[in-house]
C-alpha cells in the first residue's frame, strides 16, 4: 500500500450474481454471500496493512471464530449486490468486523458480524491482537448488532445425516477446510424437501477446531421450536466437535422472508 494513500475506514465492493452463485430458485445462496464477504474482508484487511501478506510475514494467518448473518431477502440471478465492511473493535485476542449487504438499489437486505483471531503457523497457537493489529479505530464506530457474539451452547445433536471425507476441493490456502465449506455441509445435511420449501433467515456459527485432508466428518442437526435448528459437525475418529451452529428458517409460502 502507498504510504500516502488515504485509508478507507469502510470498504465497498460490488458483486454480480452469476448462474453458479444461485440455488434451484435462482436466488443467491448463503454460502456464496459468505464467500463474497470473506473476499471483501480480505481486500480491506490488505488495504489496512493487516491482510494475508502482512500476517504471513509474521508467520500468522487469520482464523474466523464466530459469525452471525441475518437476511431479509436474497438477490436473484443477474442482479448486482453491494457489500460494505469495516472493523469495529479489538480486544486482547479477538478482532471484530461487520458487514452490510445491499440489493440492486443499495437497500440493506442483510447484516453480518464476525470475530477473528490470528494463529501462528508453526505453533498453531492464537496470538495477542496487539502484536499485529495496529489500526486506530474511531470511537463512534457503528456495529450492525447491539451485542458481541458469544459462544453457542453445547449441542445435544443426535441426528447425523451426512458423512463426509475431506477432499482436495474442501481445502484452502492454509491446507485446512475453508470456513464456508462447513456452511455448505450444513445445507447438505438437510433434506431436499425442506430446502425446497424453506429459506434461511439467520445463521450463527462457531468454528471450534480445524478439519484436515482425509478426515472423516459427520454433520447433524436437531430441530427446535419455531423453525429453529441446531447443528453440529464432528470429526469421527476422535469425536472432536469442529463446528456448531444454529439456524432460523422461514417457510416459503411467499416470495419474501420478512
């Protein structure tokens, strides 16, 4: 980055919705939106001097720990969306970043908040935020949700419906399963009938441990009240819970999920 370049506190990107971004109903998928958000977060972090290349110089990588995303509607094939993102806070260990998703007319149709930390590539241990995060944040920074995310409670999931063996296409540059693949697996663990007739309004997810090549994974869910589901992703050989989530859905009896 040019040292004379003015730093942008809020980053904005536009994304066109292509045929490979949509589901059977022609609506952009939630995993696609999460990939867009991750792309914009990476660009902004690089602009701010805490991106992938900067952390690599210190033998560090970014790790997504928690995420909450809510959607009021989903854009359709051919539409263009806008994503705004900005860092909101840091503490001893974690860094926080928020997002808004806008439709063709820039109306906000989705919001998300994320929690990140940095891990040393050699020791695999988390690092203190002040060892790599030196951005001065404004005191009046806007947060899309009133409270910070907390750890989701332990699941009592018993209904494991999907078995996966981690393959090459699941891996990212850090040689472990990319965080969005867990969301793909959550969708894939539900029945086609359910997915055809329901739309996800909210996803909250905690990433607890990393999955590696050739791991054997089980994905399960537990139905709760009022279209609320709990999800768990477990590595079978040592019974380690890799990820837990909760989702809120709406029955597709209309074109809107408001």
